[in-house]
């Protein structure tokens, strides 16, 4: 595939979501100047096929006000602005089914993916700074601001029920004036069984460049799930397509290429489910997280006998118990306490960091995966759980539409009513904070 080199103009960053106000003189006439925008593949002016819709965000450098212009196929990409200094930010392929305009945690306007950190379409962007005092033409050379991912697995046992992939970290969004949000999230990609293979369609994420990125393939056999964790020590690259392939033998052949002009050469990665990998990826066996058999923060609790799931054990509700060996298990416990309030930046983490009950500390929020599991298990029938909690002096869980629970380190929220949705946590809304933790249990000798 032919490699294209693109330019991104570096610009200053401002934050606002207010609409630009047009200045009028006393006669009612507007003092406006036409701005014409063209797009090309390179500095030589090679023709560029636009990916519609095209969205232009102009940011007034004097007052940080943002004006938004949308263009569909056949529209002339022009704008009329008052004299002044602006940053002009162009986005191609800004489909509202895939992307939304929102605010970063710092207040900067940004473009976020509309669901699970993964888009079905790629996004391109270009940026320029101008001092508009007469009719002006800008020739943009746009570049992809996403990485492309595609998965294909063959020779998978027939008893496998589902395969999904988790990528962490990915960026929560791309700032309107360029650069990625510092906030991170996990992206989820589902594979489908198709013609004796498990495949995903081509998906797109905002990468966190230069940071170790893990790709976890979860294979669900129905009665157990096996995870295969691969790690990019240098992270996923911007504008880079990746095709992940794998199976249970070494005779896998790969066909097909990406057809998007502007992408770099495709990088192919073979994922060996027996534990091996090629030189571009290493199996991350030593980088264990809080979900390992040693428990979060190394907590190990000795017990006379293993407790039962869905019961109150000590001061906690014991939600899940995973057998990790002879006489050992990993328990997911939920605190009896919860807080319902507005949380300032970082306040939820501070509360959890200082929280201790029955000698157990190091609590956290629900992960997204745990929130999904909890919702599926209890959203339709909470009465039995709440009755158990209430009898033992625990706070109950609420299902009305005004009460949501924090998850993903307090960055997102979920509810136990209607359809499961994850929304970014706001700073002016009350949420429930319910501590969750995993501890290792071991039967005393």
C-alpha cells in the first residue's frame, strides 16, 4: 500500500462551547469576510476525495468562541466570519452516528466516539491559524487521527460461544483544536462467527501514542473464559492500520489489504494462542493487574471454609467467587456503604483511597465489565438482592432514572434501569459511589 505523509498544523488550544456572535454595525450590515477552504492529498495539489460530512470549527482567539459549519456532498466549503484571528479546524467523515462533539474534563471542546471507544468509520482532521482581514483561501492537507484495528481468528474450537477484544488505553477524544484528550478509556470490539472464522469488521480508535497498550482477546467457552493478553510497549500508532490474526496452529495465511488512501502500510500481527508472538508484540505475563490471583493490593484473607456467592460475608456482600486453585479463590466484594453526592475532580478516588472497613482498604469503583455483569444479573430483579442487603444493614441499590453509579475510576456512570448506557460523569450531577474490591481467599491449613 502506498504511504502518504500528511501535515498537521500546530495551534494554540482554547476551550469554549459558546456560539460565535456576529458583529453588526449601526446600519444592521454585518462586517464579514469570506473564507474558502479546499482539501488536497499533498503539497502538489493532488485531488482529494472528500469524506462527508465535512465539519469546520472556527475558534475566535480573542474570546475563544466556537462557530460550527457543516457541509454535505455538493456544498461549497466556504464560511463567512468577521475580521479577527482564528484557528480553523476541519474534520472529514464526522458522521453523527459515530462521533459526537462534547467537552473534555478540562472544558476543551473535543470529538468523542459515540459508543464503546470504537468507531465504524475513520476521522480525518486538519488545522490552521489565520488572521482574517480580507478574503482568504486555505488549502488543507488532512490526516487520519485514528488507528485502524481488524481481527481475524481461525481454527477456533466449535464449542466457543463468543470472542471479544479489549484495547486499553485509548483516548476518550480528539480536541477540536488538535491533540488528544488526556482522559483514557477501554475500547471493546466484538467478533462474529463467519464462515469457520471469527472476525471483526474494521474498527477505529483514538490511540494513546507512546504508552504501553494492551490488547486482550477473551474466548468464551460457555463454562469458562480464557484471556490472551498482548502488549505494545510503544502503544498503537496514529494513522496505522493493524490486522490481528490468530488460531490454534501455525499455518495461518492472510489475504486482503486496507483500501483507505492515506493510511500507512498495514502492520500484520499474528496472535499465537499457545503463548508465542512475533517480534512486534510480547505476551504480557508479568504485568498483572488487580484481577490476578493475588488479589488487589496483595490482600489475602484466610478463611475456615469458602463462603458462598450472593451472600453477606463478614461486613461485605460477596458477589463473585472464582476458583484459583486448591483451597484458594478470588472474591469480588461490595461494600455496605455508598455516597450520593456531586464529586469534584478526583474526589471519588480520594474517598475510596481513604476508605477502610473490617480491615480492608484499597477500594475502587465498578469496572465497565463489572458494571455490565452487575446490570445483566440484577437490573431486572433487584428485590431479592436489596432485601438481603437491607436485612444486614447494607445500603440498597436504586433503579430509578435519576440515580446512576460511578464506574471506570469515576470517569463514567451506569444505571440499573432501562437500557444499559455508559455516560461520561459530569461535575454538577449527583452520583452514587459504591466501593468494590477483589481479595484472595485461602483456606487455613
